[in-house]
C-alpha cells in the first residue's frame, strides 16, 4: 500500500522522536511507521506500512479492542501494556498509548519500551547525581583547602620552635597528613581545573594505550582481549581525559580480579561498537560510540551498586573511591555517560559517547 505524499510529509516529524510511533486506520492498517519503530521491530518501513499493526503484537486482540473502542467513540485515549514482536529477537514489553487525531479514521499509536523507560530513568539519575557530585566536590574541596594550608603552616612553625625529638615527630605527622589531604583535594579538583584539550581521537588507540599500561602493571595471570569494530570513526575529544577515564575503569577491574589473577584465569575485554538511534542524557543521537570494559571478576558488591559513581565510595580496602567519579566526569565532559551492569562473574562498564 503506497502512502500518499502529502500524508507521508505530514507524519515526517515523528521520525525525530525516540519513541516508537505508528499512524493507523481504525482497522489497524498502518499508514505510517517512524524510523524508531522500524529499528525496533527489525522490519523495513515499506513492509510495516500497509500491514496490520495488530500482527506485530503477541496478543493482537488487545490492540483490536482498543481500536474498536476508538471507532465507537468510547474513549479518546487508552493506555495498556503489551509485548511487541521483533524479527529474530524475543518480544519486548512496551507501554501502548492509543490516541485519536484530529482527522477521522486516523489513530496514533505510541509504544514506549518498558526497559527503555527504566534505562532512561537510571541515566537521568546518573546525570543528576554526577552534577550534584560536581558541585559537592568543588564546594567541599575549597572549604577544606584553606584551613588545611593553615594547619600545615602552623605545624611547620611549631616544629621550628621545639627541640624535643618526640614532639617533632608529632608535628611531622601533622604535616604529612596535611599533605596527604592536600593531594586528595587536588585529585578531586583535577577534572575541573584541567583545560579541555580537543583533537581527533581514535578510541582504539585509547584502548591500546590503556591495555599496555595495565599489562605492564599486571604482567602475569591477566589476559586483555580486544573485540574492536574497525568502522568506528574518529571523533573530537580530549585524548588524555579519555585515556584516564578508561584506565580508571580498567584498573578497578584488574584490582577486583586479584584472586583470578593469582589463579591465572583473569580476563578483561575491550569491546567497541557503533550504536544507532540511541537516547541517553535526555537526548537522541543518530550515532554513538559504545565502549565496553568487561571483566570476569566477582562483581560489584550489592551494598554499593547504586553508589559506585559517588565520590569516596570504594568496594576495596584502601581504595580512594575517586576513580569512577573522575571517569564519569571526564566522559560527561564529552557529552557521554558511563553505565554499569554487574553480576558475579561478569561486570560490564559501558561508555557511551555521541559520534558526529
């Protein structure tokens, strides 16, 4: 069934939406399917248009009943949950919104993947959390820095005035601890102080640099596997920041793999892919880089799973709890995001960065 040109142009704005949208007649015949729906079901728009949208659901009668209610003017809008079929994939749960248009015989069907809603909610929380962390770190670091300098200076003056070796040892402890705290404050402020040096970045060169650094530190018992998509293009970014972000994640993974390294079967994998028509950070992007850092370690402890990107939160004794916070900050400065999916035996840190 060929869609008249005037109708196709009238519906083209739906292609800008990240949600799945179809325009159907009251009998379920599809007049228009947007690109997001096309991608989701794995079928071309030409195939979808003219067919019955009911057939794309595991329970087609639900949509049939909704459309019948629309036709009889029982309601102007309806919501329900259903399962959308996908070519060569398992069905996906969706929230269906059925609404009438201003034109008789045309009905708009909007499909919101439930897993997408959950993911978007998680991403929004990560972004809000990172922004809150940023403000907290800046304020806290500045509040600590000034009195810290005073404490160190006072200890140095006191050390010059006393002669007792025991008392000098105490002043040295004060000075050393002040220096340690100063180093911590400097690390907290580092991402906000350093200029953003932008150039052409090849993500595989970044991964190779990190790989060489990690294998130099852990030369035995650890294997670093690469699964690269060579079609990933270069993009504009700060190479050093990206190296540091990937290194922080990978170094955390290597430290979590201590027992497997001792056993000789530890593995970290770098996987790069191009994601298409993705939404994150409340925006939709035509193309995005996906970089996965996957390890076969014990997984992130449940007690800190929801807080791993918070500053000073660490699952390891002696850890500073800054590595992932700084990594998230660096990636967000590239308009990207880091997500974590972890279970015993497999932890996957996914970096998403928009591509031009």
